[in-house]
């Protein structure tokens, strides 16, 4: 039995009907807003390739956090632009580091916002790689030891969740162990489990001043052709103690999000990265796209693929638009 008995258009007739039968209901509750903190006070410098996104000092971060909270966005993720960089990324683990200071300032402001910190060395090393260099290569195990200390310093500052994005093997286990040893057993780990070596990180590297000064990240980030390997990465991170996992970028990897969602019963996140944001912004500025419409469509698509948590630079706009709906 098919047409004329079945007419799918019956349920598309009015907005009330469409709303009633909608399978994916995008809400602000799953959005996380990424922010870039730099030294100083009263600094607020727009990232040229990411209109609406700023490098800002801790005092300004706190101000924007108030706005983020008032929009109903549950959390932020912080990236740091340190005062100094060196070969081993020492400024990443300092108690006086930019991220640590910003986390303390947010905590002091008594905001309810979840504070997530990105754990990685690329913003802190003078060569721009995500780990330390030994014998011309990014050394896995020495890097892991430093990352665990970085995560610990974030927890001490008051972070709720640490999010390792470096793609070293074994870092989740080392971070869990170090946090537990210091009585931070309630600090959660959101692992960038399946992070691909992607051209879509271009604008972020301007925002975070973290472009590698030689070579590339193919030796540690995943090859874009692999999806089965993503399941293995997720499996390993969960075994090591990750509480939540993430796929990154989002749009060219919706199939990976779906497969991770189906294979594991943990919260799954996706990072709608800087290049994905920049493409929409650039086209919208030229009036080539209806920004609100495509942003809500993109976020709905990422959620429909299986991500209940979405890290996105569009979070504030999306929250405003969703409120008005
Ligand atoms: C590494 C890191 C990167 C991003 C988040 N964490 C960049 C990279 O791996 O080169 C990219 C995020 C984005 O593009 O929005 N610390």
C-alpha cells in the first residue's frame, strides 16, 4: 500500500505539524563556545579570518562568559595564547599561565558555566607542534608526561573538564592517573578521540598562533580516509578513562560521528571547527548564503549524525536564534 493512501506531505503542511514530528530538535543545551585568552587587560582583538571571534585578556573573557551564560549556553572551552613560547611548552603548565589565570577569574566571577580547557602544547611551543621534539620527531611519551601536568594545572585552577587535543597515544590514561593521584577524581575528560589532520583548522592557527613551523601534523593526527581507525581511537580513549569522546572536524566527518554514536554508549561530541565557521561567515558577508538558516541547518545535521555535544563558534548566534524560534 502506497500512494494515494500514504502522503508524507500531510505532516509537512504547517509549522505546528512539522514541529510535532521533527526527529532532531536542536537546543542550546548541547553547545559549547570556544574562546581564546591572551595576556594583559582590556585586550580584545578580532581574529581576521573568524569574524565575531576574539583573542582577549582574562577580564574580557569573564565579561563574554557572562553573556554566554545568559544565553543559556552550558559551557566554554578555553585556548591560550601564552606570553612566551619555548621548545617544551613550559608556559602550558604554569600556575600563572594564561589559561590557568582565566579559569580562576571565571571561577571567581561565580558563573555556573562549565569550564573546559584544551590540553595540548601547540600553542605553547616555539615550533608549533603538539608535543616536544626529540630526534626530529614529536616524542610521544615525553609529551604525555607534560600533558598530564598541564591537565593537572588546569584542574588546580578550577576547570570542570579537561579536553586533550594533542593526539598522543596514552595521554588519556596518564591524565586520568595524574588527576586521580591529586584528588581530582571528579574532573572529567572529554577526549578529542578522533581528530583528523585537517585543512579546516587554518583559521584557528591564526587565532591561536599555533601553526607548525616545520612539517605538519600527519604523524599524530588521523588520516582523513580512515573511519574504522576512529572507532579504535575512541575505544582506546574510553579504556584509558575518557568520559566523553569527540570527533573533529564535524562536517567532512559526519559518517564518523554516526559510527561512533552507534558503537559506544557514551556522550559524543563534535567540533564544528574554525574553517567550517570561516566558510559560512565569508559567504554570508557576501550575501551568498542566509547565515541563520545555514548555521541552524549545519548544527542540526551534526546533531542528527549523532553528536549531542557540539563545540561551535556559532554558539552565541545559534542560542539567540533558537530563543527566538
Ligand atoms: C590543537 C587544536 C587545534 C584545534 C583545536 N585544538 C588545532 C590543530 O590541531 O592544529 C582546532 C580547532 C579549530 O580549528 O577550530 N591544540
